[in-house]
C-alpha cells in the first residue's frame, strides 16, 4: 500500500505597526522569532508596494524585558528610534530602547491628538567622521560636497548633488567615499539653509529610496551646513531638529499610521 505523507503547515502571525517620524515611514515587525525569519518576512514586505514604508525594523523584548530593535538592513535609523515609544507605550514619558551597540533613552516631550513629540540624545561616538570636503566624479561631471560618516551610514551632503540616483551612481559613490564596509549610503540635497532632501541606498536590501524624512541625514546636514535652530524641513514638509554638542539631540513628531498582522507559512 502506498504511503501518503501529509505535511502540516504552520502559520505564524506577527504584529505589524507602521509609524511616521516627520513623514519617515517605518514598518515595525514585533517578536524575536520574526528576526529569525527576517529573510522571508522582508521578501513579503518588499513585494507589497501598497505598504509605502521606507524602512523596516524588528523589535522584541529581551529576557530582561528590555526592548531591542534591529533594522532590516542593519543600518541605524534615527526615525525608528524616535518612533519606538509609540510602539512601547505612548503614555510613557521616558522609555529605553536598545539597538546594536547602544542603549538609548527616549523622552516624549509633548503630544497632540494624533501625534507625540519625541527627543533622544545620541552619543557623539555615533559620528565616525566629521564633514570633509570631497569631489565626486561621475560620468564626466564633478559634484562637490561633504563626506559625513555616521555609525552604519555615510552621506554625500551637497547643495548641488547628482540628479540621477540609480544603483550605478551609488556604487560609484561608494568607491569614492571608500565606504565599502558601511551598511548604507545616502545623498543629501541641501535645498536651502533649513531645507533638505535625502536619498538612501541600503546595501543589504538593495533598495534606493527617496526619503520623505531622514534623521541621520538631518544630523549630517546640520554638521555640514549648521543653522541656529537645527530644524530642517524634510521632503514631507515636516521638520526634524538635530543639534550637535556634547551629545547629538534629535527631535521630531511621531504618529502611528496603521496596525495589522503579517502571516508567515512554514512547513
């Protein structure tokens, strides 16, 4: 008699929460087991264009009940850090978030009907290299700006950056900046003294995104072209504040856009 083998399908369910930090949309996937299945989960999320998330973060509680967050591309995201209180408890004035290499305290400085305003102090060691003048040669044209390297991401900050921002350009920029070991590369367009736009290539995910808002980009803009207030208007028309001194202060408005469930089928 022929044996019939039936494989049992196991359906795993994860909470998915999408937030906005000054327009920067982050999709949070909750639960430590989600990180173990990140390749499958990221593939699913990237196939769903209607999610309109610029980046994805995995967040779970450690054995000590402390929140731990890792970005899908292993980059550092100030926007996700600022958004974390909205995931961990919107009514808490101060929360702690652990990311690889850092333990950070976020402070909810205010709230409106749909939004909280969050501030966090980042250690200065996040800045690997302060702005240095650089000329980027690409297809017969020269682009002058500043090279800024933060932990996990490097930027070309320029008042006249390349208009084209395809993969070949980012690979060429990666060689010029000598940032082959850095997880992400970004280009910051300084529109005026308090307005900027960011485009970021996350190498591991092979994504190039015109960011609606970018916190690490704002830090790099403030380092390269400092203004008194430290407030920079983003592509979303909202503002992010970045001040550098004994520490790096970042601050922005955060809101929860949507919440749902992600289903992962396993044999």
